[in-house]
C-alpha cells in the first residue's frame, strides 16, 4: 500500500468520488480542472494497490463494483468524520466560539477590509464580530486600552503603546469622471483645472489639510469650489461630471474597482501620501481568530499596494 499512501488520501478521495458520481473519467477531470490522465492514474494505482477493481468498464461509462460501493460509503463517512475533527481542531485554537473585536476609520467601510470580513464569514461562520467605526484617535485609544484586538487607522503617531503590524501608503491624485476632458491626459497640472469646479474635502476629514497645503504650495485658488465632509457625496457629484477633486486613492477605491472614476496620481515632490496602518497593542496576546483575519487583511493591503504601483507606472 506504500504507493497509495504516498498520494494524499484526501486528493484520491476527491478523484474517486468525482468519477463515481459522473461515471466518467473525462467528466470527473473537467469538474476537478485536471487532466484525464491524472484521474486515471490515481484510480488505476488504487486498484493495483488494493488488489481489486473499483469500477466496471462499460460501453456507456464506469460503474462501481461491490468493492467500489463499499469504498464510496466509507469515504463519505470518513469525510464527515474528518469535518468534525477539523471543528475540534478549531475549538482547540479558539476558532469555534471565538470573537473578533476590531476598529476602523469610516473611509474603510468599503473595500479590502470588507473583503477580509466576507472571507472570515465564509471560512468561520461561527465567529462573532464587534466592529467599531470611529476616527483614528478613538480607534488608537481603544486598541491601547485593549478594548479592541486590532484596528486600522490613518497616519499613526509614534506611540510606545501602539505597534504597527503593517502599513500602506496612499497617494493623492486628481479625481474626475470618465467623461471629463482631462480623463485621457497622461499628467495633469493645477493650471489645467482653472475652469473646473473643485470638490474640496472639508474638516474634520484628514485629507482636508493635505489639499489645503497643496493649494497653498501652488498658490492656487479655485474660481469655483464645493466643500463637503462627505467623501461619498463628492464622489457622486464627480461621477456626474460636475467638477474635479483632489482625493486619496483610498477615498475612491470602491469607485475605481467598479471603473466609475478616473484617478490621476499627483507625483510632484513634496506631496506626502496618507498612511493607513494596521495596529495592535504591544505584547497583547492576539486570539487565533484575530490572527487569521489580520493575516488576510495584510494580504489585501499588499494586493492594493501592487495596484497602486501599477497605477503609478
């Protein structure tokens, strides 16, 4: 039985069940997205090692032999029992009845954090969540006070009671509708936007200070402007081609994913990006459930970093 043991049994069981259900090597291979020869090889190897036929080869397909039917029933039983074993493993690691408490700024209520949350719902449906949405200072304080397992905040200040596990720099750019005359331009200067209505982020939005500093640096005063402290409202107005805005990549990430807006990076010297940071309290014991979600969030942040790099190329 050495050869059969060297092939992971779970993989063979998937092959065997697919063939048993479809009664065809080709159909089973299509369902498993592998070659017919790979399926045939595993079935033939099992029959050789077990010393008995598992299928009858008939003109209209394959049929389980008595031995095959016995093995089919045992594999179904094994899979069910193995699922219970996995659940017990999850219980040992605190994943069966665990909970995750985390915080984030409102700008992250769409995008990669929600994708991570959906991933956790799908993989660990029994885990409970407590999600706090607030500004960065409030989230940071709750992390330090151990009210939250972790949090995502903007521009974290140096603090010995806060540890940054991962961070992502978010560039600023001109945002416009796909119908805007500058949508096809390779690079945009402030002078190109003289005739535009400028949508400007108002306080207390963090990007407000960045945008005001840029206007001051360029000695630029918009002839027409619309100020708002609601990013979604501004994005909706920009989509309607009623003006142009200076926002961070994060502010328009959902719209860019849906190909609804154009984002043109501002690459001039002196323009500082915003930083979003994934933070925990130092030396705090993080639950296994939270560790898994943190790992997935970091993966999502790395994917977003790659997208931003491509945008800048």
